[in-house]
């Protein structure tokens, strides 16, 4: 079998608890892992086909309201594959943050315009932190310590990032900061 993509493991994890359709997998991703690992429909549906062909998930018809609908459940081989992957150390350490990319090249802008990038990132991060904090009661209610730990990591990282934006903005607007730093 060819090596599985990260999206394949997202799918295996999402269908492990109960069978889900592609739409339900995408909704689950958007409400949970999307904050640190997104998956699009364009990734999910081809992976569902590959995982099904590999025997790691099994699809079954489950129409709703007269519409065709296939739900997927993890198989024993899929469970074995997921557990083996979980036991391996992470191999991808990636942070995709367009604001940081823009800030990296911001010397093309006047300083006040460049600082607006930081302000926008801070506003966004504060909004994300509020959304994550709103999820905490449900995570506590579910009682699974692992998603709760990830949620709290997301909250702490997001709040730290917002604070970093504020500190960096102050540094960039202070004309004497660079002199003191050297």
C-alpha cells in the first residue's frame, strides 16, 4: 500500500468513533482540527476513495431525504493503520500563517502600512481565541482529555500570538528600539 497522506489519517480519526459521510467529515474537521490541520472537500473525497479501495474504511449507503449518501466506517485494518501512525513521532512541523509571510516581505511598504499587517493578525487571533474559548465547555463535558489538551494548546498559542503581534507592533513603531537591540 502507498504511504497515506495526513488527510487520510484525519479521515481515519474522524470515522473511528462513528461512521460519517464526506460532508460530515468536513464539518467535523471545520469544528475541530481546522484550527491546526485543515482538510478541504477536494482532499477528503479522493482520500475516501483511496482509503476504501485500500480496505481501511468501508462505505455503506445511508440515504437521507431521498438523496444518495454514503457513510464511511473504519475497518480493523484502518484501525491498525491509525494506531501505527499514532505511535510514530510527528514528521511534519508546519505553521502556515499568511500574515507572517506578508510581514516577512513588509519592507516593501511604509512602516505604518507594514504595522497594519500585525494589527490585522492580532484582531484575527483574538477572534479565534474567543471562538476556541467558547468550545472549552463542550470539550470539558465530553470528558476526553486529548482533544481538550489540544484545544487548550490552541487557546494558549493563539493568545500568545496576539500578544506577540502587540509587542512587535510597539517595537516597530519605536524608532529607538533597533538602536537598543544592537
